[in-house]
C-alpha cells in the first residue's frame, strides 16, 4: 500500500510537471512558428500556395535556424541583440517560405476531378 502511494506521489510531483512543460513547449512553439512564418510570408513577395502547417513549419525552421545563427554570432549566454535575432529568424523563415512555395508550384497537388454529364432534352 505504501509503495502505491509512493508511486502515485512520484507520478503527481515528478512526471506530471515534465508532461505539462512538454505540452506547453509544443503549444508555444506552434504559435511562435505561426507568428514568425506569417511575418515571413508577408516579407516574401507574391502569393504562396502553402497552408497553415507549412507556414508553421517554415516559422519553426526560421526560429531554430535564426536562433542558432544569432547564438553563434553573439553568444548563447547573452541575448542583448534580441531584435537582430528576430530579424535573422524572419529572414531564415522567409527563405524557407520561398523555397517551399517554389517546390509546391513545381509539384501542384493532384486533384481528383469527377465530372458528371447530364443531358437535358428540350421538348
């Protein structure tokens, strides 16, 4: 009985906070990716034939790649160049949006077209 109470306490106080942090990380990174990807889509001229999930993916690519580049330039410990880091992230995301839209334009989605022909006879 005491063992089950101990296991329940471990799950309640150790595992659940990690699970909550992981869920929060996924939700917040989705919205950050959406924001960075949306700004990147505004930067790229013309119409892009990509959806919301592709925009989020390009935003993730931009935020991870731009954060890595900014960290390599100014160091990971000091984040004094926050605006420049965001600009680099948007630039990387814009490149990802441009590349993604070029790939989608080259390979448009296959659509199944069903046509039903009706014949109308005037009497």
